[in-house]
């Protein structure tokens, strides 16, 4: 008997020594979904069933998050995290695929498209502008709204110690006041389950890489004139910091050769706050790609 397209199967695949967990559902051209901080692949639960009606949807946990491995050390550059996802898709039999990434996942997707242009049919980024642009345009509003970028990047162990002392308070703070409707996302308990000591340690390393190694990689690419070649879609929350403070499509023009975008009535967590319009925008974009 044929399984429903929306039915998922969970996999855990060794990607060159780093085990990556993912949920796979649907049939058709392959689509990789990458989550943000402090979330897991569960953030896509309200969007993935729609996408799975037309595509093979792979919702993955980034290294350091969810049920994926959390290696020790400073091994969380977006280049390393992107390579995990490339290997995951190859192990699943997909040499060329589209990528949709929210928040940290969008940054991993951006790096994946830069480093492996032949593998990427299209890139969608949700509620971000590039890391390099963010760090080169720090003002009081950015430092206030994105204070966690600077806090988590500290190397003295303070962020790990403070978050370990009150993990639920910190986790809740990442969602409080960042949703148009208010309240916690539907998958909050899953995020809470996964937000253990190792995730706290790994995610701090992720943010340290963003403020150091990732910037080095991005500056090298800019100096060489490298941009994302794949068709690129930017979606952002109409009520988010990104939506309020950047001309998102214009910013991305310096980083992608073919970019379009629009806002969704939401704050930062588009796929959870506004799953239907988010899915509709993604379906329109994906339907125009050359696979």
C-alpha cells in the first residue's frame, strides 16, 4: 500500500563522522529545509506537508542541534555545517536540490550555495540578510535586538554557564515578543527537549564561528566577486527586525545574482507564525526552478 505523501520517515546518517538527523517525506524533486536558532527540524512541521505534495522534503537538524551530533570544539563554521548537509543529501541519493533556510539555517544555506553551486537548484532564505552585511552595519537597534549574537560569541564560557543555569528561561526569551500573535510556537516542547548542555555548548560555538571564521570566508568571497548563482528568494516578516530595518532584496542583490522577495505578515518565525502564506510563497518559487 502506498504511504501518504505527508507521512515522514526519520533517518540518522553518518556524514563524514558527524551524524545528522532528518525527517524525509513526499516525492518529487529534492528540497532541503534548514532550521534556525534555537529550533530543530520540527519548526517545519506546519509547512512540510504542503511542500511534500510536490517535492521530496528533507527537514534536517544542523550539527549541534536537535537529534544531530554535537561535536566538541570550534567546528561550527557555516562551511562545515553546510558540508554536513551536502553529504546528507548525497547519501539520500540527491546530487542537486533546492534549499530553504530560516535564521541560522539560512546562513548555512547561503554558504552551501556559494561553496557548491552545481548542487543547488535554488535558495530561499527566511528573515535574514547576509552575516557579513549584519556585522558591517551594527547600530544601536541591531545590537539591542540581536544582542545574543555578541553574547553567545564570547569565548570565556560565560554564556554557557549562564544559560546552563536557567535553560528554560533563556529558551523562552528567544520567542517572547517575537511573534505577531504572541505565545510560544507549537513545537516549543520539542525545542525544550533538545535544548540540553551539549546544544548550549554547540550553539555558542556556532555563534562564535559567525563572528570570526564565517566573516573571513564571506570577505574572501566578496573580494573574489563570488555570489550565489542559483535563483534566490528572500522572505521576511513584515513585523520583524529584518523587515523593519533593511531593504532586504536590495541588500541581497550584492550577494546573489538572481534575487526576488517579499514580506509575510509575521515576526521572525515565518514558518510557524504564518505557515500557509510561507508555504504558498515557497511553492511559487520552487515551481519556477530548473531542476
